[in-house]
C-alpha cells in the first residue's frame, strides 16, 4: 500500500496521483518492489542555473545517486529505471563534461544496477548551443542528442519489442509481398548469415536505440491553457513520444509507472492514456499544480484556472471536480449557440420575406414607370415614379444584404454549438475511455 499525506497530493485521476515534495521523501511512500518502471528526466548538470533548479557538475553524480539508490528499493525485480541525461561542456572550455558517463559508472559499479541498453534521443528541433563555441566561434556543431540510460534491477527486466515496432519501409513491404522475387537467403560480405526467415512479416521493424523525437508541443492543451491564462509554463518539458516509447516497451497495462522529476507531468499523462497506474513527484507546488492542465482537455481557460488554484492550495480529484465545470460550460455554450441559431434562423426568414416584398414593390414601381396611360404626365409625377423605383431597388439590396448577414450568423452559431459539443465530448472521452480500460484490466 502507498502512504502519502493529503498535503503531498496535488491532484488525482482514475489511474494516478501527482504529488508535491522532495522525491527522496516521496519514494518512501511507495512499497518495496511495487514499481515496474521509473522514467524521468532530472535537472541536468549545466553551467547555467535554471529556474527549476539544477546541481553543479562537481556534485551532480552523488546527488543523483541518492535517487538511484532510493529508486532501487521500490522497483520490482523485473523493473527498469530510465534516465534522460543531457550533455554539457566543461566550464570555460570547448571540451565535453563526462558527467553522464560518471552517472553510468556510479549506478552500475556502486549501486549495482545493470545497463540494459543505452539510448540516444535525437531532437532535430534543438537550438544550437552553447552560444560561445557553436554560434560565435563556430568550432563545434549543434548538440542535438541526449543520452538515455536504461538501467535494470536485474539482468532480465520486463521488455517487449513487439509493442514498439516501427512501420516497414516501402522496400520491405515490397519484399514481403513477393519474397522470392526480391530476396535470396545468402551469406553477406560482412559474414552475416541472412536466412529465409528474413522475409517473414513480423508486424513491423525493430526500432533502433536512436530515438528521433522533436521537442515541440506548441499546440498542446497544456501550453494552450498556460498562454490563455498568462501563466509561465515549465521551461523543460518532456516530449510525450519519449516516455511513451519506454512505457509501451517496458510495461503492460495496469503496471505502475513513476516519474521522480515530473515537471509538467508528461509522463503521468502518457501513462494515463496507455492504461498504466502512475505517480509523479515534483518539488515545486506551482509546477505540480500547473501540470493539471494536461488532464483538462476541452475545458475553457476560466474553469481550468479554478482547478489550478484549487490544486495549488489542496487536492483536486479528476474527473469528479472537473466534470461539472466542463459540462456546465459546454451546456451553457450549446444553449447560447442554440439561441443564436434560433435568432439567426428568424432573422433569415424575415430577411427573405423582405426580399420578396422588396421584389414585389420594385416590380410595381417598374410597371408604373413603364406603363403610363396619361401621355401628359407632368415632370413632378415622373420624378416621383423614378424615386419610387430607386427606393424599391435600395430596399431589395438591403433585404438581400440582411439575408446574407443572417446566413453568416446562422453558420457561426452552428459552429459554436459544434465546438461546445466537441469540447464536452473531448473531456468525457478522455476519462470515459480510461474508466472502460480500468474495468477491462480489473477483469
């Protein structure tokens, strides 16, 4: 059984809990051998201090080892610890710091973890840095790769490559359709023996240990709400594809996933979506509370702010605390849009009636102008007929414009109604899907 105080809990979901506090202390709240995967990105040992806090390179290895030792107790014998480590340069020198490798040696030699495999995260969107060596002097290339250590508690951690297979290339798809034509089992020049089984369809290709993931999420629900509320988002956010890969690779539905440096809680959101139980630890209460935005799809900024402020002061329970807000907002929007639709339809009907009447008046005016039984019609009468024709034309033009405006209002009102329905469905589907998955897992 887990043991956390109400003060430590920021918000809960059907599958997980966001907690606030020192991760070393929070890890004590987890039972021995209760966790299947810890996947995290700790503050890096960079030369420049960050707002979210990061250790000096000299102290970093011992600092991080504390968490590695505490994590080992809670991991199952088949469990894994995945750590994303950013690279760095030595202070004042265009040469690299070896701290990521010292972390590796510390964890393997002293903490007795096993290095199951090393991964490399390539971020094509990463900006050139450091400025001095890359941009100014131009003596180094852009550092766009992070090292990701996959540690395991034993030599045989739980893992299933079949869960993370990649789509076959076009050439491989062609080979699989007609292996006898495009492939022949033989001994390659490299002395690798490629058997006939190479032509078997295994559902996809095995991924490499180089993960290409762009760290760009400008359109996420988290950033959308942060911008709308003018709240500064967490500056170091995980791209969701990175924890998703390891969660799918190293766990099964219903397993327990933990992030001990959760930041904006991308890991928790992905675990929720994939049907895993999760716990996320974050030292900053404000950042922990702000991460609730990842769990409020379809919610308007004003209601999201209510839950954010509540999470800063206490504990929010989702979807229970969010459902009334998003439902009420959606129902109000739908009702308002429905009234707009009714109003626009009425205006459209009135405009179309005006067009008909204006057309009739215009026809009468033209008839009066063209048919004159009295050949001695005086100038005043002639001007009056001409003016009547012009007024009828203007009336017809105004009526047509009113009809076009009414149609625009009608289309806009229908769009608002559709958006309100979609927002409500988005929130309900996010949690309803998870409830269904929970029931299926329990069975």
